C-alpha cells in the first residue's frame, strides 16, 4: 500500500510538542525509504497519502477526518498535548510502535459512521455530532423535531445533540446520553436541558432522517465547530452520512470497554 503513496503527519501547531513528534515521524519514515511529509492541521492536503497520522488531541483527529472525507484514507491518532485522547492510539511514546505495527501489517481498520446536516447553506458531515443550540448566553430555543417514520417531538430548552456512536463518549455523554459501541450504526438524540421531564435521550436506526425546524434563530455546530445559524422557521435535515471515517487500531490498544472504564469511569 505504501508504495503507491506516502504517510502524512498532520499536527496541531497550538499544542506543545506536536511539531516535534511529526518531525520525528517523518525522519523515521524517510530513514526507511518511506515517503513522508508533515503539515500543520489547517494546511492539510492529503493527495497521494495512503495513511494520515493526526498528532494532537481528539479535536485534531476530528478535523483531519473532516478534511479527508469522503476519501477512504485510514487515520492513526496520536495524543500529544491533549487531555483525554479517547480516539487516539496512544501518546507520543506510541508513535514509532504504531508505525512499526502498521508496516508489519499488525493492525485493523475500524469503519466509523458519520452524521450529515443539510440546510440552506449546504451540507456538512461530522464524526461525533451535530449540535443545535440557542445563541447567546441564555441558550434557549424551541425546536420541532420530526423523525421520518417515528413522529414529531416539540422541544423547548437549550437545544439538541444528534450524535453518532463515536460521539456518544463526547458531548452527548456529558449531557446524560448513553454510551454506544462505535461499531453500531445508529443515531442518538439528546435534548439539552429540556423544559419537560418527559424529554429523554432517544436512539434510532440509521435509516431515519431527522428534520429540525427552529422557532428561534439556532446555532448549528458540527464536531464542536460552529458552521452557521438556522433561521426562524427554517429546517435542517440530519441523517447518516453516506461515507465513513477509517481509524487504525493495533493489537496492543485497549478495547472500547476498557477505554470507557479507564477514561470516563475512573477505572483501574
């Protein structure tokens, strides 16, 4: 696979140590005759790359995944300067072992579902979630959520998270949503501080399309980045994206349940 392309190291220049790690990865590859380059996150150009190494935190990996989409380029996440690193294969010390394992063929690739949101300004996809919230300090908004084949749900409160299984360990978890194994293909809806005790998180199948109509101007975020505002009386359509993100995993990494225990539940 590597004979047809290169390894691209993408780093977050705002995090200390990431450029050093990227340079070390490039040096290691070139010493072995493997084409390799390093680039800051905002200047990513993955033409010809057969593997991308995202160096930073989970946010770096999310943005690299969006820049690559819909190309099916596998990603290794290396957590340098990040706090949680739930999506990564390990810290800076794991960089060279990860490259060695990849070259030896000792790895597997996880296919991760993405979510897409479409409204008047186009369509954007995310690996974690689409979040619709009231703008400003008060955050309040009113939404009408219509799920094809299920029905309509009026929702007043701070807003709504629509998450992939990957995203259920992120904002959705902090908002009280359930954790879902990333191999699943489902969408999770989590109301944000609803003004009704009857509004609970809801899991639906990937075949359902979700239409969200705003009664007040509502900010739209994808994977933590604000991408626009849904105007009063306007609708956004949220659905499973047609393409996927591909994450490289190694035999020495903890599995999903171990990650949950270690990083989110405070396990041993």
